[in-house]
C-alpha cells in the first residue's frame, strides 16, 4: 500500500471525519502544480480569457449567465472571478492575482500537470484505505483566496453538492501555501460527519435548487482550525461540515481540492456536475 494510514490516523478518520497528512505531496509535484497555476493565471492576465468570462462576470446581477457558467463547467478548465473584478463593460478593473476566486472543475482530466498531481500511487492508496472500491475523480478546483480579498467559504459538507446513494464522496484538500487562521485555513466540526448532510444542492429545470433535509443550523462554535503547511493533504468525509475564513493577511493561501466518489454508488442525474460523453469520469 503506497500510503498506509497508521492505526491512530485510522481512528482519527472514523472518529472526527477528517485526517491531516503533513508532507503528503512530494516537493517536485508541489512546485510543478504551483508553476502550472501561475502559467494559467499569466495566460488570463495577458487577456487570453475563455470566451464569455468577462461578460458573465461584468455584473453581479447576471445570475442566470453565472449559473450557466457554473453548470457547464464539469468538463472544462474555467475561471471563476471575485465580485467586482470586471466593470459593466467587461473590463478587468483589478490585477488578475486579485481577481480570481477559483478554477474548476476538470483540471485533473484535462491538464497533464494536474493529472499527475491527482493520480499518484499515494492518493490511490489513501482512497483504497478509506474504503473506495471503484474511485472516480469527479471534481477538481484551485482555490485562490488572495490576500485581503479571499472571502469566507460558508460551512457546508461536500455530499450536499456531490450526492451519491449511498453517500460516498471524499474531499482531498491540498495546501499549496502554508495555511493558518490568519490567511484562511480550513476549519471543521470534529465528528460532525455522523449527522449526515442537511441540504442537497441539485439541478431543477435550467437552474438549481437547495433542498433542506434538516433545518438545524450547524453549530459554528464547534468548528476547529486545521492549520496546514504546504504539501499537507487533509481528507474530508463527505458529510463533514467544514468552513474557511477570509484571508485577512498579506500572505496568499492557495489550495487545490479533489473530490472522489465511488462508482459503485448511484450518481443522480440531477446532480449539478454532469460530464458530457467526451469526458467520462475516470479513476486513478
Ligand atoms: O479551500 C477552501 O477554502 C474551501 C474548500 C472547500 O470547502 C472544499 O473543497 O470543499
């Protein structure tokens, strides 16, 4: 097994619903991924943005266009921008390194550097240890959270967005910079995965809807910070409530997340993320 969890890590995973694995990523892979992200950002900064991006984000009122931008992003590499990055004419009004919120959602299948980072024997071994029979890499994101701009990611669990029956999603969150409370590290409610998902986000008609399964709000006072040095992988159970705060520091907090589901579970047709026939889901 390329990445066996020790008995204590296995206990932590079952008890808390997450496990922190420092130095999981080898330095060369970490550097290659950072370099590739910088190249993609530089391409955008040079004006080579995917068609439609500037229009979609030129006003915060265009919810339908922004919904479409999101709902058709399952099999592409697409930027998502911070509010106010463009003026009403579609002109970028801040530097690209302050404008990007995230990239999504198929870097792991479309870009060789992301593919290599996402399909290591260590990660395949970890997925096997966590009980995956037929792991499928369903979604990848680069989360920028720039200094002084990167905002809160509200408390949620991933099963809400990547529903399977039975529940199977696991999120792997990789620190590409040192993540601390000041620059917006991840937080989670230990043991909160046992409560199941309280909402389900899904397609309805041409838009989306959130079904409330349990209206009880999460107890945000139970969140604990998970500070992580660059190269750390944190594995999150799909029902674990997690949150990240704003980046109030001068330091970047770049992260990469990869979500996997089990192909043995049913993946409903009204999940927001639907791949086209040209890019079927693949395992490790
Ligand atoms: O990186 C973050 O701040 C949030 C990531 C997250 O919530 C996720 O990947 O599910």
